[in-house]
């Protein structure tokens, strides 16, 4: 078991955070944005960036080649559907995708929208970690959290309509 501190400050002990989220044991702040037979999408509000989505598989797997044929099809469909919703309701022009197989949780893809302020941290992969840390440490004002929450609601409505 590992102790994990959630974005709301609560501490939980779980084997795998992704399992806890996708099974509903932990309810993400802002709720579930989209759920399918094989995948689960939510925003990690610990990183308050409008439209940032984490797409996790429901099965406890780590690597891309562990996906079944059905999961592969669902994955690309869900990923594209979320991408389209980010564009349609939030006007997001570009998204960075990040996924590492040596995760301490399980298979999940970060969809990080690209905003103009992020370019001061670089133009490519080297900017992702500094951008996330900046968001976590400097953008956690009530006003911004409210905007992020409103964006989650917009995405959730668009994706489930
Ligand atoms: Zn898991």
C-alpha cells in the first residue's frame, strides 16, 4: 500500500491511484468527465490548467502492448472525442500528450492543452514538467480553480450529450 495525498489535501492508502479512481473508490474533484467500458477520464485539479485531462484504462496494466483489440479501439476513439470537445467548447488549439509505462499507478495518458503562457518554459517536451509545476504552485487561486471547474463542467456536458 502507498500513501497518496490528494489534491484536496486528504491522504489515502491505495495500491494504485489509477485503480482507485477508475473503480470509483476515489471521486476526482470536478467528477468524471467521461467513462466508457474500458476507459475513465478526469481532470487532476492539483494541476489547475483549463481542459487538462487524464485518460486512464480501467484495467491495471502498464504498457501499450497489453491493451486488447477492443481497448485499443476504445482508446483512440475516446482520445479523439475528448480532443474534439477541448477544441469545440474550450477553443484549445494544441494539446501535448504524455504517457510513461514505468508509472507507479497504471496506464494513463495526460492531455495537456497548450496555452501561450507556456512557451516561456520552452516549445516542446522539455517544457511539460516546468509548466505542470508552475500551474500547481502558482495558479491555484480560487478564481483560477473556479475557471478550471467551469471548464470541466463544459467538457463533461459536451462529452455526455
Ligand atoms: Zn491500477
